[in-house]
C-alpha cells in the first residue's frame, strides 16, 4: 500500500464528508493505493455515526473510536499502530490542511529519501494571540532540539516513512514535538515543506491557551528523556556532586576562617550566625538528595523493559 492517511478528530462531524471525499479524489487522481484512518477521540457530536456512514460508501476508510477524550497524542499513537502504508500522512480534520499537498509530500519521502517532512504554514489565518506564542515555542524547540530547519513543529500536516511511526511513541501531549521524537529515535533526515493554511470552515478550535504551558513542560520532558532517559545518574549525579561540593567548600572555608581568627586572637563570630552557613547547609543537603535521586532513577531504569531497547536500522 502506498499511503496511510491518519486523521485524529474530536467533534468534527460537519467537515468529515468533505475531507474524506477530497482525500479520496486526490488519491484516485494520482493512482495511489491508500487507506484513511479516522480516530474519533471521544466525540460527542455524532462524528462516529458519520464515520460509519462514510465507510459504507468508501471501503478505504477505517475508524477507531475511543471511549472518552484522551487527546491528540493518544489518537495519533493509535493511528500509527494501525497503518499499513509505506508513507504515512497526518492531517487535522478541520479542513485547515489541504489534501492537495499529499502527492508532493509522498514524492519527497519516496524520491528524496526523507524520514519525515513537516509542513510549514508560512501564511496563517490565526489571531496574534496564537501565532506569537507559537513562534516563540518553535524558536525554543529549534534551540533545544538542534533541528534548525523547521519553522513549525506543531503543524498537523506531516509525512513519514512507515518505519518512523512504528518506532516512536507519542504520549501525553508530545504530538507537538514528533520531529524531536523522531530525531531521538535516530531518524535524522527531517525536511520541511511550505503548505497551505486554510481558514477554519466549520466548528471552533479545541485547544486553549493552556496548551502553551503544557507545550513548554512537554519540551523539557522530551529533552530530558531523550538525553538522559537511559542514564539518569549522569544528570542527577552531576548536579548533586556540584551542589554538594559547593556547600562543602563553603563550610570548610568558614571553619578555616574561624580557626585562623582564633589562632591570631582576633574577633570572630559563630559559624552558625553567618548566612553563608545556611547556604552551605542547603547546598550539601540538596546535593545529597539529587545524588540519591540519581541512584533511585538508575534502579528504576535498570528494571525497565526498555532498558536495552535500541533502534536497529538494518541487519544482514
């Protein structure tokens, strides 16, 4: 099969007929073999019933329904597991992504051998309250991930080589950072394509301002797990050692200074009356706690089933 189109959705009953018809028309015009996987993330507007009706007239449609709303990441992860196509295309169900972009995305994956192509909506129809924070988060993600060539990490329209989606796990709200997940999994040939951003035709956005706070926390999580997931002691142990020895050096300096003053019969004050004493004490305690956290994290990591799970590209 050439293409699997994965569409997560939540309360998008009005757009589904037009979207699936448009996708099918593009596929037929380009003679692609395909499947359309619609993941209903606990919709309450009758979207699942619409998917049932659409499937009666289009055997290439597949549907997955969640019992409740789990979020876009869960829907994508379930959709990725169900795909059979050589190339996987993801797009939103609100008609803001154009299926006409699919042939070029497919060509770049197949002919130019990219692992992942991320869409870039250079011209957007969103308010400034959404576009400005998005630009800030994209800049922060580029800096922390080292993926310098992407302008829009969270664009719903993306194309993947099948092996990419089968070797990453999307959870929490990590759908914003799938290119970062792919990079940490060893898929480094990541490109970008300018795509059309269409004004929303039906319904309203399902994401509020809280997504920016969650997005920043997820970015920190993915950075930490990607870099220290298999060696947490390197992170906690380093911070703990620095903190402990900083406090120890301060404590030794204070004691030595007091002994020097005593030896020269000069005026001195109690060590415990100095603010530096409490700074040193906090640093020593914090360092010890960080070090113990590293040991506990190592024990948890060693008992994980993923401890020695590595991405193998090829064997002969």
